[in-house]
C-alpha cells in the first residue's frame, strides 16, 4: 500500500538569492527619478499640473487591515533659472548634486522645449552607463552621511 507522499522525491534545496548589481540598482533609481522629472517638464510644456504618484500601505483604523493606496507626491524639480536668465538642469542623487563634467554640475538650456530634450538625453546617458562613476561618488557621499 503506497501513500501519496511516497511517490514524491524529497531533496535538500537552497533557494538562490539574486543580488542586484549596485551599479544597476543606482542606474535604475536614477532613471526612475529622471522619468519623474520628464513628467514634470512635459506638464510644464503642456501647461498642466504634473501628476506623480506613490503607492503606500495604509492601515484602516476601523478594520485594522492594510491597504495599498496611491497618493500624489510632491517632487522637487531639478531645474532652475540661473543668474544669466537661462534654465540650468542639475542631476541629483538623493540630496547630492552630481558633477557632470570637470567642475560643472549643471546643463544650460534655453527654453522649456530644450529642457525636455535635455532630460531625455540625460536619461539615455544614464541608461547607457555613461554617468556610473559620477553616480557612484554621489551615492557614497549620501551613504557617508548615515554612518555618523
């Protein structure tokens, strides 16, 4: 008389944990933030309010159940009008400004249309890995603040 469990093959197995490459993780984080900036810039060009949402888990006070809720997020724009009257775009990793070229931390653009194209170009450069070294330096600076 055979049981249902006797037909199965039992083994000692260990699940492989895939570790994400830190460079890839930082690259994806930067691309996500650039997507938010592109959304804000396109909203500026189109004359509408930007809609950037975050998903959060909220506990209902009556039923004590956790629910996933989308809420709007306030995102700080990475561009500003410089003292020359032109718009300057800075890349940020956390609160740190990334140095894009030697002693240069911003890209100068002439108008809102060029702003959108510049953000797209920066996103392409990040995706291609052209700014990995600069992002790594900024990430190390951000991480150093927490090791006090």
